[in-house]
């Protein structure tokens, strides 16, 4: 729903801009279904070429998925230049024994479902022998597009939280009960307005009745 609202916002702003130029108004609409189609196009388009969903690790590219390491954390790799980064991939996961194996060392070879499944299985096993940071350090040193996968809870601590609060992406909010939480805000910043607070406390129903009755009753 939030994504659909942002899509509609873009359309409204476009229509307003056009109205300023042409003087003509417009009618803007979208739908949850239409937005859903758009934001999942990267996956859905593959169905035109024979991909079936849901996919699982052994049907995905060995260099286009996440691997669980011995510390329970995941390293995710996302790239298309398989052949270019093959040696770095071997260095990161300790695959020296298959570095020159024709079944795995080229992208064309891994188009074979059997070879692809075998390689993914092997990498999954080797990943469990290292920490995620150890794997990631090697990938990073070789400019392999990759990252350490965080969990949702990680955004509420350390540098992630500090950056979010500083930029107004999240704010600390205190409920009437006294409980404090961090709430996500729209990730849009206007220098003229500074960081904003979309969760300022609203008045409770009836809270101002007495004051209003005195004001208008007199």
C-alpha cells in the first residue's frame, strides 16, 4: 500500500507540473495490483523465458544468491559477470580445488542445471567453514558486488540507527503508556524544512472539550 501511494504521488506531482506548463488539469490513478506488477517485474519477466517460481537456491545463479556462514550470518552476492569474478569467488569461499573445473568455472557451464546445483551445494558447504565477515572481506577486496545481509532488528542499533535518526528516516516516539519505539518516516528531506516528525502526538478524542465549550459557550 505504501509503494502504491508513492507511485500515485509521483503521478500527481507530474500532473501538477504539466498543469503549470500547459494550464490543463488531469486525472491520475493507479492500483495496488498495477504497482505490484511493476515492482516485481525483475522476477516476473523471467517467466517469459521459462523460469518457474518459487525458485530455490540450486536453480539460481551461484553468484546471485545468499550463503549462510558459520556464524549464522549471510553474505549475498549479486552480479552477472560470472567469468570475470570467478577467481575472486573461489578465493572467498575456498574453492581452489575446483578453480579450473570446466563444469563450474564458466557461466556457460552453470547453465547446465546439474552443474549449477552441484556448485551451489559445494559453496553452501564451504561457506559454513568461514564467518560472513571473512568471506565478505575477500569479496570486497576484489570489487565483487556483495553485502552482509542484515535483519530487520539491526536497523534499531549502532550506525544504522544513528544515520536514520540524523536524517529523519526514523524518530523516537513515546506512547501515552510511556513505551518508546522507533518509527519509520518518509525518506524525503527538504533542506528548507529540515528533519521532520510525522508522529507528533495528536489530541485524544474529547481531550479539549472543556476548553472548547468555554471558548464557544461564552
